[in-house]
C-alpha cells in the first residue's frame, strides 16, 4: 500500500519536480554497478525494498543468490548494501577485518538508551560494554544461575501436563513464550512469576506490552531509510514507538533503584551481576583487543578501561537482553519441538539418552553437559531454523576482500538462513539430521557456514546461557512427555516475512504423556 501510494504521488507530481525527486532517488545506484557487483535493478528512492516487501528476505535472498552468485548488490532505500554468502569473505569480515566491520547496521534508528545496548553499540562503546559483560556470562556465573532456571521448570511441566490430560492440540509457540517470559524474569531480574496464570503481574503486563509487534514497524523503517524525504512522519512514528517502549524502560529503572536499596546478597541474576561491576576496581582489561574469541592479530594493543557501568548502561542491557532472549529461546524451543514431533525416532533417542544419563536426577549445569545427543539436536535446530536469519555489518572504510571492493558505509548483509540451507555445505539441507553435529560430523563443517549466534568478536555473548536454559527446559519435558503431530501440524513450515525467523501460521502439536 505504501509503495503504491508513493508511486502514484510521484506520477501525479509536476514533471520538473518529479524529475528532480527521481534523480535524487536514483543517483547513488551506479556506485556498486561500477565496482562490478551484480544485482537486481533498484527502483527510485526505495532501492530493492519493494522486492523485500513482496517476497520476504529468506525467499528473496535465495532467488538472488541462485541468479547472481554469492556477492550481490542490494540497495536499502538509497543506501548501498551487499549480500555476502561466501564463507571466506564472511570469515574475513567477522575476524581478520573486524576493525573495519565492527558495527552493525547504521540504518537502525537509535536514541540515547538504544545506543547503549550491546547489540546496537558502536566502536569504543561496544568494546567497553562487551569487555565489562564478558565475565557476567562466564561458566561460573551461568552455573550460579541454574537454580533460577530450575525454578521456572515446574510451571512448564504443569502446562505440558494440562495439555496431555486434555488431549487437545497445543499452540507450541505460546507454551514456550510463556515459559521464556518466566525464564527471563528469573535470570535477568530475579523475579519469580507464573506468566500463564498470573497475567496481572506487573512484570508480565509490562513485558507483554513491550513484546507486541508494532503495526507501524515497516512504515517506520521506510521513513528512516528515506530520511529526510519523510522527516515529519519519521519524527512522529519514532516518538510513538519510543513511548511504547518507555513503559518497560521505566520498569527497569525502578527495579535498578529498588535493588540498590535492598540486600544485594539475595540475588544471583544478571541485573545484580551488572550492579556488582560498579563496585569492582576501576579497571577492565581487554586481551589482545579481542573479547570473547581467539585473537586474530596478536599485535593488537591491550585496552584498559578506567570507568564503570553507568546506571543507564545497565538499564539498556536489561531491555535488550529481555527482548533478544525472549524471542530467540522461545522460537528455538518451538522449532525443536516441531522437529522432534515429525522425527519420532530422533525424539526417542533423545529421551533414551536423558533417561540413561540422568535417570531421576534433576537437570543442572554439570549433568546436562553429558547430554551430547540433545546438544546435537539443538545445534541442528539452529542450523535449520536460525532465528537471526540474517546478520548485518557496516564497513567503516573502503576495503578489498577476495578481489571484491566494498566501499565505505556499505551495509553488508550475511544471509544466515540461505547459508545454512546451501547443499554445497549441508547435504540434504531440509533434512533434520543431528548427526551433522556429532564429533565426526563436525569435522566436515566448512568454517563460517554455521552462524546461528553470529561469529567473531561480536558473537552472541549470551550463547552459553541460552544453551543451558534450552537444554534444561527440553530435559524437563522429554523425560515425561513427547511431542506428536496433529491435523493442524504444518509440513513444511511456512515462514513469515519478519526479520527474525517465525512460523507464519504458528506451530501446533499434541503433547502426550510417556
């Protein structure tokens, strides 16, 4: 509707005005063409966005890769972008040339709080946040959080019990969304809630409102990309969206204030760990200039930060960890439940492993490490259904990689879903096969063709915590229940057009007691 209206307006406008607008809207489009980067023809002002709106990024990127190869020009409005599906180039972007590709997309609108979130922070700000937060997600700290995870599992089991007794169909995403709400409340804020039965809880109400899909998200993105053409509309919509988010922001500020007044020794959640860093000595080392991965260049200088977290930076992390953690864990558990339901032999093998390794012993940080086949199933779920189905980086200078020239301020789009489904790297990519991640199977992996958490220094910092939470959750269910397809189970799953991978029509299964 938006694109059609814009086209009508341009057509009806005075010829000279129309010519001027179209010239303004098309002059950037020669840049990548002259560099020899193939790609679809962009439309005035909108670039290749109309194609994205029509087909969704998964379907569109797949078609473009088949037609143009592994390096493709793609204009986001008037901004140049390059789709990169070559694992060797991706490796260089994420590691060797990380200094040039430190930042994510500049097309994401930010305010003061958003720019302090680890996911969106840039350059030295990101480096500081990443360094300070690395210890928070250490194995020791995650081990200390497993009791918080365990407290949420009884509610999950009760919901499965209710579904099994009714014998009816279960909305699996809803089941895991409720559980993940409890999970994030516990591990992030130390709050024990029952999202299914206590919908009036302050955290549940504010968190649910924050997570609802905004109906203006597409228009908001377009106005930002086409700025300043739609400056007034941009300002209005941006204020509207930040006002919606402010309810949850204020809730986090209140929790932070109350926590600082209370007994800190009572808590072992992420909020408290971040508060504790404010009390530690005024220094933090960054080894070899790289945090969270093996150093690529050992000649990089060591950085020492001589400041602490501000309260605003703590609140910013609370907001983004809640949003990202909720979406990724709930969706991954849902896709895994579906995969096990349509592959009952694999589900049985997981259940036998849980029974043989754990018996009746409750799941904890140590014993879930022994569940190797369960781990393989989670890895294969993330290969087949990567929630972050695309990753973006921005070049800070002109650079040449494998004879491809990437100009400064170019948006690099890494199509994770398409790489995960490329038969060149993953034979029979549509088959759910956990053996791909057995010790022998992993020897066949091509580096940087498995990117569910990203890669390089900017790899997801909460990856290990998410994996522990998912293993404990699935263990709790599969030792007593099984997932079974029903009439409404869709095969294959049809995906939505959102940036995060979602099942367009949901995931419906039955839950049966063993």
